[in-house]
């Protein structure tokens, strides 16, 4: 296990601009100058996000996220990037002070020091960097999404480039203040790999045609309209810029749709070009541009094109636009502050012509060198799925396990069970999993959710009391699975008090039969109609409950939990199986539980996955599932009373069950049916079968394990 230990700075202490540590979306910039040396490191930690530039070029970003009240320290080797003479190391740092699923809502600070040849050259709070406000990043802007903090709207001038590369000393110093002690811990995950990936082609060009006022759309999303105490941000009347509505005043109209090389291109006034990155990729947008006159540039990015063949400024609950206002007669190398995920990006030039010479991104991924690549087979289609699964993993495991690197960047339980298996399979290690699990273990308590409950994801700072009881059960199930993969109990031992507290929480919700009834919170089975059948006694949740009890029993040798788990399974079988299928729920009528007619395909998979059912005890049901269900079922004709599974979690449970049953050909066939359209369209694997929401989703990387295991075992049988 990679255990996080206390990390101390040599000299640096946390600082921020005086009086502004609790302001939303404040950006500062720090700078230091170094001679060429073979021994230079920067140690750095921050509350929200930072980027490091060396001589004006992007170098690194962070931090790796940590538990509430803890901060991970990055240690970057500067020496390979230093030039022969004087070098400028610049840090852009944002303090968001906004609640999200991505970053914690905590007072802003930066703690950084540069050590060269064994000497402290710069250290916040003592040997200070040069520091200034980075007012080029507008403060009062809309949120990127309900799950992430702010969008990027920038107003740039000569001062910005000069400060970054050391050529301009004109800046207004700011007064810094110390921010108090922080709990710093080591970063135990591999540092992400940052490589520049250029756009492959321009696929279309066009112009923006002004719309009549009655045709103009207005952006409206919960991240825009629900700003208040529980969702922190700036209300519409407070905004310094509103790029979505600015773009919605025009109709993007394609005038050229012939594929051309993504080299230098001239954009006329109020015109755009759509670039294809080749596949869905995550990283920091980079544009090299020269404006003839003052202009506003928009990077509009997305995982797919809309019906008009262009990227949509707002889609899937995200404000997919970065805006830069630039001065005429100058060239700029623009880099976004936050990472984004996209396959397509439209560069829009407003108010003046612009020469675009480079469209690319600094891709941010789990290091390829740490992955053991396993060719799946000679089947090119299966290999394409495997490659897409690996790419998905690399984009969703840069510091913790993320559901997606785009809309949320959140670490969700349950998702992590599958992604953790992928990490172990691809790397032989559990570094990212351990860092992810620590975020649930280290805090003493979690506010805004019931005592004993665990957050559904990390971070989960929305102050709305939302939690998923099912996902808390998966925490124990994953810990038990991790022990079986590693024979390491270190994290499980630290988690023991939390799991016993969780067990007490659930015990209070047991009915006279010992089943959980009327679960509180967001009861989540999967993204399908199964989520509508959760009132009363939900049987998939109780099947999962038996797995939770078994996991606690196995982890800590507590036989009472094992006995209880077996009782739950027996009661579920007695109460929910009608002789053909397991029903999803029962509700009370006049005080008596009545079985509903609700039946989902996913409920059947939960039954077998949880060992509530087995093919020996339920052979007819198993045969039905094998032959009559799966991704190719015609739901209107074949068992129309049984609601179909979505890709997550039902289809993954099905594929795992098929693998366990040595149905290797069936695994390959159904995996191809499920995943090949995704791999061919985006080079990544998706959250939903239909392609809604994210098209790069961490749990989907488990397809690599399923395919590899099916191929390996098939080969061993020949």
C-alpha cells in the first residue's frame, strides 16, 4: 500500500492575498527566477488548482486531491526544463471557495518553495516570490457545471506574457498574509503525464450569423439559476462575462465542410473552424493566435457535434466554452487553466480576423510507462475496445478514480470498485485506489449527511445532504475486494470504525424481517427504470446489503455479520422470487408488505452477483438470462415485462457473471455489441449506452479486464 504520510515544507508557509482568502474565484500569479542547474525542485500545495510554467511554457498542474483538512504536496523536478541562462518559474493559482463534486470548498492558500543545489531560493511566507493579482482571469463568471466550479473568461495584454516568461517586470505587487497551519501529506499517486497532442484535422469552417432577438436562446441550467447558500457562485446579474449567451446570439453556419490539415488558418471576423482531435482526450486547451485588431476568441469544445455539425456551447449540463479577449497586433500562446475533455473543438474569432497557428492540448493522463499493455487478440474490433478502455482509464485516474474527467471529475464509490480492478490489472498496483479510499477514511466525520453514512463521492461538498446508501455499501465491498487482490489490510483496519458505524446506521432501517425498508437518501440501483422501483423494500439494495455484511464479516472475522448476511439472502429469496423472476420491490398496503409487479433485468444480475441466487438453485432463471437477455434483446417482444439494463451497472454485472461461468465467447460477443460503437466514435467508453452524459467514464475501463480475461482463458483452453 502507498500510505500517505505527513509532509513538511522546508521553509514555506501557506499564504494568500491579504483579506481575500474566502473570496470566490480569486486568481494570483507568483514568479521566481533561477539560473541553469541540474538540481532544482518545486514543492507545492494549494487549496484549489495551480499551474506551473517554465519560461512561459506549460510544465505541470495540480494538486492531487486529498481528504477534508489534508493537502497533498507535489514535488516537481524543474531541472530538465531549465535553459542555459536565467529561467522564470511562474505559478498561476486559483482559490475557488466554491462547493462542488470536484474540489473542496476551503479557504484559499498557496504553499510553495523552490530548492536549487540544496538551497531555498524561494519560499512563500519568507523568501517570497514576486506576486500579483491575475486579473486577466475574470472573477465573476458562471460555473462550469453543477459539479465543477467556474468557467474561464480571460482578458489578456502584454503584461501577462511578460510576467510569465520574465521579459516584463511591470506589475503591481500585492500584500500577502499567512494562512495558518495546514495538514500536508505526501502525494502517493504517480504524477500525470503531460504531452502535447495536436488537432488532427479541420473538418469544417463557417460564419456566425446574428439572430433576431426573438430567436435568441438564453442559457439556463441549475448551475446558473440555482446559485445560493447551497450552491455557491455568482448570480446572472453579477457576471463580468456570459460567453454562452454571447454565442447564443448567433447562428453558427457551416460554409465549408471539407477535411483539411490542422495547420495555420485564417479566421475572418465572426467566423469559426471546427477541429477534430481524433479521439476523446482530456487536457489543457492550447491555442497559438495572432489578432490583427482587438478580438474575442472562444474555444467551444465537446465530446460530440450537434445536429448542425458544430460543437455546442452548453451541453450535458456543462458550459463548454473558454473565452479570451486579446489585444490586436500581438501573438498569444493561450493555455486553459482547467483540464477539459473533448473530441472536437471550435475556435471562434469575434470582432476581428485572427490567424490560428496551433490548436492542441496538453493531454493529462495516467503515465503510459506504468501500464502493462496486453494485446487482446488478433480481432481488430476487440483490440479497439481494449485500447479505448485503457485510454478511458488513463484519463480518469490522474489522482483519484474519477467518474469522468469532464462534467464532474468526481470520485464515486461503486464506480471505484470496477476502476480499482482495472488499475490492479493494468499496473499491478493500487496507488490510485489507495489515495481514493483514504479520502473517505482520513476525515473524522462528514457534515451534511447522517451520522455513520459515507459520502457518495469525493469530494461531495454541495451542502444539500445528498447521499447514496447503496454506494456506502460498495465501500466495504471494495475494501474486501482489495484485500483479496493485495492481501493487505492496512486501509481496511483504518476504515473499521467507519464500517461499524455504517452497519449501525443500516441496522436502524431494518424491518421485522431483517431487510432494509424505506432507505433514506438517493437509492440508486442503476441508470434505468430500476431506479424507479426503490420505494418500500428494494430487493437489489438488500442483495447488496448482504454483500456489505459479508464483506465486514470477512474483513474483521466477525461471524455475526456473516449469519446476518445469510438471513438477508434467504429472506430476499422467499419474499421477492415469484417462481420465474426476482421482483424489484415490495410496498406496504394497510401495514402488510405487497410484492409489486416491478421486475428489472438488473435485479436478476444483482441476485446472482450477490450470491443470493446461484445457477444450481435457480437453473431455469440462469438459462433464461443466458439465452434470452443481454444487450441484443428485443425488449418489446422478449420478456417485455422485464425492464432492460443500462450499461452501468447491469451490463457490467452480466459480463462479470458470464466470465465467472466461463462463457468466454459470449463475453467477447456481448462486449463487442456494447462497446465497439463507443470505441469507434470517440476512442473512449461511455457512461450510458445511448451516449448521453459523459463519453469517457472511469468504470467503463473495466471492459479491458473483461476482454483480457476472456481471451486469456480461451487461449489456455485450446
